[in-house]
C-alpha cells in the first residue's frame, strides 16, 4: 500500500481527515447562494477542504461549477482580473469546449482565447476600453454573471487579503457592486492573514463590510485524528497505538499539515514508537532551519525577546515582573508592542493565550540558547 499521507499539496482521498461538519456547512451556504468568509492560518487545509466541497457541488443537483481564483502574489487590479480569467478558463475541460462556451454565452465582450503551447490549456484574455482600464474588472465579472445564467457558480477568491494592498482607487467598491448583484453565484473569500481580513470585512468603512458569513477553520480534534490514522495504518497491517497517535497530534498541536508530515514519515517505520517521533521532529527542524533563521533575523531585538519569553512560559504569566526581567524587558508595554507586531505578521495567534502559529518554529525558538 502506498503512503497515503500528504503534507505538500492538496489532500485528497484517504489522506483527507474528517471536516464533515465544515463540508456540510459550506455546501449549505453555497447552495443557498450565501457568500462566505473562510479563514484559517496557512497550511490548515483550506484548499483541500474546498476541493472536496467542489467535488460534491459538481456531483449534486442543481449542478454547480466551482472556480478557484488564486490571488496569492497579485499586486494590482490588472493581476486580479488576470487571475480571475485563469480561474474561469478551467470551467471547461478542454480548449474546444471553452471556445464554444465563449462563443455561445459571452458574445459582445472583447475576449481572446490563448492556447498554452506546452499544456494545451486555454486561457482567456480581456481587453479594456481605451483610456478606461477599470472596465476590465466589470467585463470579467460580467463573464461570471452570464455563465451563471446557465450553470450555478461557486467562486473562491483564495488569499483574498491581497486586495487590501492594491493601490487602485475604488477597486473594492466596484468589486462589491458586482458581487452583490450576482444572483446565481456564491462567493467564498478565503485567506490566512486574519488581521487584513478583519479590516476588509469587519470595518464598517470598508466596501466588504459584512458581505459574507464568517467561517473560521479550526484545528481537527485529536479523537478524529486517532480514528483516521488508526484505520490507515491498519490497512498496512501495522497497528498504531492510539497513545502514539495522540503523541503525534500533541507535538503538532493538532496542526493538520504537521500531523500529516509526522504520519508520512512514521509510515516507513516497521515498529513505530516514541523514539521515532523524536527522530522525525529533529529531522524536520533540521530541514527547516534556514527558513527559521530567515524569520528570526527579520525580527527586532524586542520581538526576539517576546518569542523567547513565550517559549519559556507557554504564554501564561508573561507579564510577571520576574518573567519580564528574565529576557530583559523593562516594562510590560515593551512586551505588548512586540506581541502586537508579531500577531500582525501572523507569527503569533491568540486564543486565550498567545502561541506561535508555526508549531515547530516555536519549538526551534525554544531550543535557542
């Protein structure tokens, strides 16, 4: 049996763990035409979850086409529209089918279909009216609206927080005006930088204020991991003790990507044990150390102190005078400013207490002398 675990790409098939409630909720929202703000930290499995939701939408009734628009790295309205057109170009399985769709439904728009010579994939290109570059957005959204008259749409804007940094005047207002008038399309605004998403969707002065139902993706429960991992190892003929799976999940603090990574490496062990987990963790830390050094060197002295204090205290009683003195803080306000910046950079999260988002980066910090 091939190794079923996957921690570097979209998780499908047996490697997908639970998320039954999330799938059911998202299907209910989308089938009712409700927009959703879906957020979690990076590598929590948002894309894998949406992939599973799209599978069920395409097989259900009424049939719904899913469009995934990857906005990561986009820096302008033009790049937003290009990403949107690339996503739409995948609604048909072949270039011929896309050409027929464009000809039948989208006449009147200044569209060009370009064929990638390497992959054979078709991509749409859209011209703007002379002197009015903003018309490309209106035309691109019109494409979605016209297509949705014939088939319902679910559109994912992945890493949507990128739009908060665009410089074009009025972009958010123009996009909202389009979104709220699309009757047969539900939108999922998906992202990982919570502070930017909060500004976009919860500030009443921003165009996207409360346009979508907030739906945070949480960590998977330990018991769900135990049931799932036990079944997969049993298929291989190697019983995996629930206590050992629980230990994996505890080390990873229920983080989906790291649980998958540990189990992937554990799969090759003939008699898995706790010593294997020590070895796997040490190897992951070693392989990632250059990335960890880059993060560490980007921090100010006080931010480094705050991370060391967090590692030493576990996030509790950090403002104790003795704890502050331990790392050289003169006041609690110094610590607070450092924690605020680390949170804004999504290095830390707070749910009752502060903790490092990247579990093993936190472990690496704890090992620094």
